[in-house]
């Protein structure tokens, strides 16, 4: 699994962090998504997929 984020699309909803805090964070100044782990392991795969599905801006992309 390879994860990428489009920070320009991010609307700072925080759904990524709520679903997968081990993989995503938010910048302190504006809340834009920050990718912590580009290649999450199997233990974080389900949460990462949920975060991508919950993103209202579709700013998270996953390649399997």
C-alpha cells in the first residue's frame, strides 16, 4: 500500500486523523493533512482505507 495526499485539496476536516492517527496528522497552523507514513503496514491498512473513504475532499490516494 502506497499513500499520497494532495494538500491543495485538503479542507482540514480531520477525518483522516480520526480514522488513522498513526498514518496522518494535521498541521498546527491551518489543519491541512500531513502524511506520517507513506507505506503503512498491514496493521494500519484498514484504518488508512477508512480515512481515504471519509475524506470529504478526496485528498487521500491509495495504491494497493
